């Protein structure tokens, strides 16, 4: 039996990152985190993903886990790249689902955890 590792570069549109963020923030991370009230007040009726994607530079995103431990995550474009790279490295089946446009709340959750922690901590 032969084993071959194949490396492939995939271009991902910003709109697809927004789709993945929507999967996370509209249900994917709700079992372990809630968005900070300051973030919700600043957003009004807007999707959090719209704010993160439009923001120049960075935006603070406060996630509070279910045990009341607060994590402040500074989201930058580099974090999205980092999260995608961690997904490809550690959870390739989730990245494959995303690339095939078959992402769901779980895929969004894995993406956020990879962006913030570099791996799955919850779930």
C-alpha cells in the first residue's frame, strides 16, 4: 500500500467566509459561547459576519463560554486564514464540506474554534 500526501491551494472568496461565519454565529457556537452584549448592541439588526467582513483592521469579539470564562478574540483577516489552515491540517473533512458548499453549524463552529484556539476545544 502506498500513501501520498497531496498539497493543494484553494482560493476562497470573502463571501464564502461570510457564509461560514453566519453558520457559526447563527447557531454553531451557541452551545459553548454567546456573543458579548457590547457586540450585540453595536450590531443592531446586522449580522455579525457583515461587521467582521467589512471592518478595516480588526474588531474585538467577546465570546463567553458556558462556564462564564470570558475569551476576548481579536478578529483580523489573518485569523480567518489561520482558522482555514488549522481546519485543513487538523479537520480536513470539515474544510472539504465547506469547499463543497455543504457547510453547516458544526462546520462554522469548528472554523471559529480554529480561528480563536487553533483547534477544537468544545464539542
